[in-house]
C-alpha cells in the first residue's frame, strides 16, 4: 500500500485535523494556499475523498458567522435557479460554517477553471458576462429577503473637501517615505493631478444613488471562473449586500474592460451593458446615473494608496497605475463612456 504524502507546512496553516473531523471529507493529503484573495484566505485542499476549496473567513469585516451563513443560503438558492456558483458543503451537523479556535471556515467543492480578463472575451462573450450579472441581480431579487432591500438607503457620494484633505495627508506620507522609489514618484504625480481634477469638477458631485437591491458586491475577474468559454462559477460572496445594482454593473465593467494604459475597451463595454440591461431590466437612465456616480467614486478613491502608505500593504500596488490613469481618462472621455453604457 502506498503511503499518503504528509502535507507540507502552509503559511497561516488552517487546523486541518480539527476541521476535517467536522466533515465527511476524508483525511488531508495536501493543502496549498490560493493567492488571489486580498481579504480572506483560501486553500486548495486535497483529501482521500476529493478536492476542495477551503476558505478561512479571516477579515474582521466579513467574518461574522451569521453573515457567512446568509451568503451560503444565497448561493444555494441561486444554484437552484441555474446561476453558476459553488455552494458550500455541509458539515456533519448540517452547518456550512465551522468555527475552530475562534476562526470561521467553510468548505466548497473545487472548481476547475481559470480567470479571464475582459480583453480575453469576444464581443458575444462580453454580452454573456453582462447577462450573467443581470441574472445574478434578478436571481437575488427572488431569493433574498425584501425587508433588507427596503431598509437600505443609497450611500452619500464622497465629499470633495474630505478627499482634498486626504490627498494632502497622502502627499505628506509620500514625502516622508524612505527610501523614495518609483512608486512614490507615480503616487505623487497622480495625487497632484487628481487634486486639480477634483477642484475643477467639485460642482459635479452626484446625489445619493438610485434603486437598491441585493448584489454580489465584488464582481470582477478574480471572482469568476471559466471552464473553456463558459462561466463555471461565481465565487467570493463576502460583499453580498444591498447597494444600487446598476452601479455594480458599471464597477464590474470598469474592472473587466480596463486596459493596461488605463482606458476602457468601450466596444466590449457596450456589448456587456446591452446584455446586462436586457437581463436585469435596468433602464438606460439608471445606467447613466450609475456611470456618473462610479466616475465620481473613482475620482475620489485612494484605497490602493492608503493600503500602501497607511498599512504598509503592497498587494494592490500592481493595480494602481491602470486604476489611477483610468480616473483621468474617464474624466476626459466622460460622454463616450456614458454612451457605451446606455446605447
């Protein structure tokens, strides 16, 4: 009889023995971290009974077991509607959240697939992506409680005065950073540039958002797995919540279809948006208002620089050049961007 390989040490290794005792999933053969997540920790787990994705709900903002259970119920119900998801597996006691040592874990089936950026999708596939997000919003409308939707109010848009103060603080942090490097130079350039744009466009601050509904909350390429040309599973439902739905569609398109130089592929955006409107029932006017709010959000957003300078967390640094350039390009090409979403 061949011996099982002992799993090598894993950074922040999960308590596999204690966890697997709670499941009918066999014994661990190997466990390797999955690198994509920014908030929580994931592992590719192989056992004597199969392959799984083990999720450690580590981030304090998303680690409440009751909220995780709500996410799990949503994905189970969406699966019943034919939405491609990867619902959690129940433990021996029937629960889908297992707490060990004060930490929350969930076990999911392993989905073979790969992530695809919008530039890798043909126009028909961009339409299929938009229709998929529309189906998610329509499905959540059916399976989630209505009282959560009616109790929520759209958030206020960013106050440019607060953003200008943040820019000053970040510029001071850039000046103090030693040794100075190329990231500091780019950050300083973009902060000064954004200050000028905000002062010029402060009068365009939008009102509160439009109609709210249940949304995935984080729909982007690393949270969608493809098998061949077809979406296999939407994953990472940590941000499930009630927000303006059309804004999620605009945010998703701005991530999927951004080019490395910080421009949007507007032909692909148009295919995506047309299919999203058809599947979700969103009107062109809703999309136009969402474009304005997400543009303003991007103009006022510096989360990547805050991670870098306030938290010394550099995991998002690679995203900063394109994201910062996009805010500038979007401002210049505002009418063309809006037209791509509403035409």
